[in-house]
C-alpha cells in the first residue's frame, strides 16, 4: 500500500508539471497573437455610439487595465496563474462583459457528454469485437468486420462527419444535422429535453464512434492474436476450461491493460476530433466556442477553453495511470 501511495504521489507531481507546462504554453501562444482585444472591443463600442477623442482614450485606458495589458508580460503571466487558481480568466471579448469562464461552463457539459459517450462506446465495442476476432480467427463475420475497420480507421473524423451530414441530412433526412436540441423546446430537467438532446447527439457521437471503433478493433485483434499462442492459454484449452472463460478471463483481461494505456495516449487526439466534429454539426460545445473565440480574437475565452481542456485530459490520463496497478498484478507500483 505504501508503494502504491508513493507511486500515486509521483504521478500527481507529473500531473501538476504537465498542467503547468501546457497552460503556460497556451498563455504565451495566445499572447503572441497580433490581435489587440482592446482595439476590437473599442471598435465595437464606437460603432454603437459616437464618442469624443477624450472619451475614446479614457475607454482605451480602462479596457487596457481591464484586460490586464497595462503591465509587462511576466506580470501578466503571474496574474494568469492567480486567476487560473480561482477559475477567473477575465471578461470574454465576443460576449463582453460576460466572464469567459461562464461561457466555458455553459459549453463544457455538451462536450463532456459527447466525449464520454463516444469514448466509452468506441472503446467497449472496438475491444470486444477485436478480441473476438483475434480469438475466433476463422469467423467470416469477424473477418468482414475487420476489413471494414481497416477501411474506415484511416479516415479523418471530419470526413465521416460530412458524409453523415450528406446521407442523414439530405439523401435520407431522418436525423437533425445541426444544433444540440430542438428549438421549440426550452432547456430544462425534463424527459422531453433529454430525449431531444439524445436525438441531436446521434450524428456527432456516431461519427466519432464509427472512426474510433476501427482503431480499437485492430489493436485488440493484434494483441489477442499474440496472447492465444501463449502457453497458459494452451494449457487452459487442454485442461477443458470453457471457451467463454478462456476468452474473458485468460485472453481479454490481459489484452485490456495495453488498450487502457492506449486510451490515455489517445485522449488528446479524440478531444481534437470532437472539436472538429462539433463545428461540422454546429454542436454547442467547447469546439464551437473555441472556433468562434479564435475568429473573434477573444484570447480570454481561447485561454479558458485551452486550460480547461489541458486539465481535463491530463487528469483523465492520471486516473488511468493509477488504475493500471490495480488491474494487472504484474505491474508493480515502484
């Protein structure tokens, strides 16, 4: 137990280092942008009301102080981390004076729901089918599934998303292709709203699942194909152990540990695919918010979305890392 706690402490330090490095990089990249949020905000205000040169200059100074641009970059960096710790990234430029964190918290549940559902379905379906294909190598059905997986796996997320929009939005219009819920339904904790959300999430989640299944299928099939040649599997078969138990307890269980590691390594790519998919389907998640913020030059919202994404992905990998010694007794927490 003491060894595991030491292992967890080391991984926690790594987690904090990753978050610090990632968020710091996001800060400096966003501040290298040539877009001046003060001038953009001032231009929008000036377009709605005539201001004298003195009032315009006073407004410019106030906005410069509000956005924290009146101090050197290193001081802005320390202010960023102070705000990061309390969850305040400042006002959003495209929804001024609304806080950027408020926009992120409104969009986060949509992305989290879409990402969790698609990742869980993809990982389970892909690993189960891949494990069966690796064990029952003579099955024609599983061979056909493998051929489809090989063909779909290299296709980018957004290509599959566009194909689904064309098929289910125009050729066979049975599913909604944009938005997160029906416009005639008010967001509320009701069954009607929940069913509408599920209905509108079918295509975005489906595009992620279709592409992702191929990756897990091929990886699991390769692992199981090697494991079935191991001596302990052969001895189990000769000992009369039931085939179902061999697949579940002897083969699949040992193959899932590397797949769990691969899941942690793939989370970043899956998240980026989710961002693109949300933009294709105009889904009201972090992806759409990030693209709109970039187009508007809203550095505060871009930084908020980037920081929350880095923290979420790093924490998920940290949790997966802690689960490893608990799932496989061969892995020692040293």
